[in-house]
C-alpha cells in the first residue's frame, strides 16, 4: 500500500515537471522566440518554481506575467518578438486594420494562449493538493532566480516591449515637437533638363513585384502597366518590412551611414522649397492626437485630403474614391508656371487582400480554397493597375485641354510573405523573408514613346534623393548624379542592413494559381 502511494507520488511529480516544462516552452514560443534553448526553458521553470514558494508571489507577480504573455502569444507565434516596427504599426493602425490583422492569426495560436493560463493555474492547484514542492530555501532561491534572469528570457521579452514602446514614444515626441522650419534651405529647379508641369507620386501598399505580370508573373494582372510606354525598374528594395518602417526611411533623407529617418529633410518640404504646390491624397488612416511618421510628412503638404479611416467606427474605403478626389484637385485652375506635386497614397493590397476587392471582380478564383487569398492578392494588384490607368487617363485628358505635361511615378512601400493559416496560404507579414523588400518602381511621362525595362539594384534608403532628381530639384544636400532609373547598384547597403532576414528563395516564391 505504501509502495503504491509512493509510486503515485512519483507519477504526479513527473507529471508536474512535464506540465512545468511544456508551459515554460510555450511561454517562450509565445514571446516570439522560435527556438528556445534548454537553458531558457530551465530558467522559466526555475522562475515558476520560485514563485510557487509564496502564494502571493505566484498570483500577484506570476499571474500578471502569464496574462501579458498569453495576450501576446497569438501574435508572437506568427510575427516574432516585439519590435519598433510592430509597436509603431499598432499606433498607426485603425479599428478596421486591427480587425483584419487578427484574422491573419491561426485559431491554434489562441489555443496556445489559453493553454498557458490553464496550465499555470492547474500546476499550482496540482502541486498544492499533492504536496509537491520543488524548492527548499525560499529566500536564497528567489534571489538567485532574479539575478539569473536579469536580461534573460522571459524578462528579455518585457525588455523588448519596453524599449520598442520607448523608441516609438521618443519618435512621436520628436514629431510633435518638430518646428515647421525645413532643414533643406534654398532649392532651385535645374536648367536644361526635361521638366514637367505636374508630377504624380503614387504610393502602393503591400505589393511585391514578383506577383505582377509586368515583372514576369504568368497571370496578366497589369494590363495598363504592361502596355503603356514608360520605364519599369526591377531592383528597388523597400526601406523596411512594413509601411511605417519603410516610408519613414524612403520619404526622408538620412545620413549615408545611418538607417534612421530625418524628418527635417522630408521630400514634401524639399518640393515646397523648390516652389512646388504639394497635394497629399490618402486612403490610409490619419491620427489627429499625435502624428505617425507618415501623417507628419503628409501634413507638411499644402493641400491634404484623407479618407476617414482613423475613427473607431470607420468603414473600409475603396482606392477608387481617390481617383475622383484626384480629378477634382487636378481640375483646379492654376498658373501655367506653377508646378504641382500630387502624392496619392493607396490602400492597395493591404492584408486581408480579399477585403480590398469587395468592389472589384476577382477573375482568378481557384478551385482549391487553399489558394483563395492568393487569388485575391493577384486581383488586388489588377485593381491597383486599373487605378493607375484611370489616373494616367485623367492626366492625358488634362494635357489635351490645358497643355500641361506630366510625369507619373509608382512604387510600393513593401511586399508580403507567405504563411499557412488555418489550411490557407496567405500573404501577410508573418514569417517575413527578404522577398517583402522587393517592390515595384515605374514611371510614365506625357512624352514617353518607348517601353523600357531596367534591372538595377536601388535601395529605398536613397529614395528621397532619387525623388529630388525626378522633380529636377537642385539642393546642396542632394547628389545631382543619383537617379532611380539608371546608374550604380546599392545592393551592398541593402544586404548589410537586412542580413538577418531569410532569403525566401526556397519557401517564399510566388505561387502560380492558374491550375489551382
């Protein structure tokens, strides 16, 4: 009888250890640590054991940690550790984008979060009920545990959150306190180079170029781009892996050896310093209480028009609505000598792609539901191509009526990567690969009479310099010889900054859905 009781006790001890080890590993996975080491798992086990030495410590210290960990786990399993990019994206995200963001997370991720809470509670009740105590000297072990866990998992997770939030807060404060005075100084327009009356910069959203027919994708989803005379560049890489991270680099000029934005040298102020009247038309969100990096740059424009997507009860708004807004401002009477820059910020192919085409026919539906999201993504690019065509036609029509020449440039902020979610292959920003950096760049001018394809590596870090020369602006802070459409590669700079991203050459290639 006594042996039976002892055997039962040993089994319960082993079960408690298994629960403890499993809980510790899932907690680490939930923080975004994809490959927790034995040491890290042991440290978390050690922490829980120490906390269990005191009922108050277990519930008043341990349980809040568990709750925070469980809340982040669905995100951490998909997107990794908390970083500046993700925290800044949360700040710049409206209610609808948040809803779409959570639909990208598999149901099993939420089950892991529930497991963490349940296992933590069950472990406590089980060990108390059966008299299982994995500790002896409480004070000594608590002190050793705290010392051992400084700058280690799981506190490293909270350290990442703290510094990410601190970085975002500092940047927001810098934006809000920034004076209205530009750092560009005086600018002039170049003499003797081709100049146009109207310049249109169209910023796409979440478009990777290898899903565009104009760059070789087998489905013909870019009829306007593919057929219209102009210049198509294959080789531009984004400034970051999401909208805020990318555009804050691409639309400002930073120091050559730094990968940080300089909002005093943003391209809107540069254009205005050269005499351009700048319009910013956006289908992205706008936050009024404080500026995100993108809205800060947009607010420097002379004319700003944002679709109402920042409110809590805001509805999805189609990019087609921007065409009408653009037509209205384009038709405004203006002095013939007045040069204008129109910035049009699309919602494009932002995840979830299927939500982007609710007002557009998907001609590429697949029989296999696994590829449904991919078909929506392909169709969303076709929708953007349609919008580019409408904007181009408006410019052409205006040229006939007013003889104003134009140059239209399109690029995207970043691409997306593939992930398997609830038996569907989706394009989003979980498990990011270097493929998300490969973005389109093209230019269509009123006097373009040929179709030109250029292969050259260009880094988004120097995009503002390229825009300055596209606008024919001369400024002491601008390299006059740099162009987006020819010249030397910037590949070495790209590789050094994004060296930690997996290549994606094996598991993140575009999927041909014609026979799916």
